[in-house]
C-alpha cells in the first residue's frame, strides 16, 4: 500500500520517509514543487547524496531549471510508481500535488505561451480583478502561482477553473487505497526549525549554489521562486546583507509554512494527523 507523507516545510517529512523505507522497504518519491529542479539541492533541502544512496529516490532534480512543470506534469510522472512492485513512499509539502493524486485533476488544455507571458506581466491585484468572486473565495489569494493559474485558465478557455474542477475525473489513487500521513505541528516549534535549517543550508554551500545560477536568474520562472533563492540572489548582487537575506528568507518561509498548514488542515481532514517525535 502506498504511503503519503505531507507536512509543512522543515517539519521532518523526509526523515520519516527515509526511516520507513529503510525499516519496512519501499522507494521514496518526491512531492515537493521546488525539489524537482536540477539546479537546487541545498537551498531546497533535497535529500543528500548519502541519503539517496541508502534507498532509491525518484522525481528529485529531474526537471531543468528553464522547463515549465505543473501539478499535471507531476501527476503524469508519479503515476507509474503506483504500479511497480516496490511500495512508493510519496513525500513532500506541495498540497496541490497530493490533491491531484487523491482527488483527481481536471483535463484542462495546455495554456498558450502568450497568455502565460501576459499573466507574468500583471500584478497580483490585476490578476485578481479579472476573476469572479466564487473563484476568489475558493483559492489562496496570497499565493500568486494559484491566482495566476486561475487567471490563465479563465483567459484561455473562457471557463473558470472551478468549472473545470467540477468536471474532474476519478483520482489516480483513492485515499482509501493508501496510508496518508500529514504532520500537524505547532507554529513556534516549526519556526525554530525553519531558521536552524536555513543556517545549515548556508553552511552547506547555499551561497555557491545560487551564485552558479545567478547569470540565469529569472524571477518569472518557478525554479527561481524557490524560497531562499531570491533572497540569496539579492545578497550576491550586493543589494542586501547576508543577515538581511537570512531575515527575509525566514519571513518568506514562515509565510509559506502558514499557508501550508492552513491547506493541510482544510484539505486533509481525512488524513492521519501525526505529531513529530521532537514535538510535545
């Protein structure tokens, strides 16, 4: 039976996945939208080379930094692992990936490049102004990627993303056919771990990792929106100090973790809510 492990950033999901794979068998499959890109290992806290050598890891760093990659792409890539002899342990913090897997995904045609570029050029406020109230109430309006996706679908098809979702086919993996785990953690416990992890990233070479991609930095590409990357890039360009980059990355990570926790508690009520050993 597949195991699904979701949770906020820095909550210890990967460690649990590795423990299960070592003790009970299985392969680890990534469900984190930032960890799919080949240019980042340290700054996105991907499993280390040593951890990957212990058990098989899949869908980590398999996408080029300039390539578009959506939940639909991920669903296509993860589906074959559900039919293999080895049990998949699917772990990550991207709630939309888990939703497409266990709830199904609407068959929306690819968005034309010119519409996507048009969306990139608009402000968040402008994107929201074109959406209907029902769509606005249904999406995370603080998440630009989600807002822009809704705008792109509506602009390209003439139908709201909610209409498309209402026509969603059955899921690839029913929740009853897997063991779904979601980490439920306290805010203060998580914030301390977030800052410690960022400091470890700096010690491990996050500055060098971002510096190697600085000449290709493009804020419109999803790969360069990974938390920590814009902040470190700004420091490397001499715009802010390293302490300021650390503070800004910490704020961005805390905001992201808050959105994750809200999503998980709203969308994953039927999952097994667990508390990490270090907490409580």
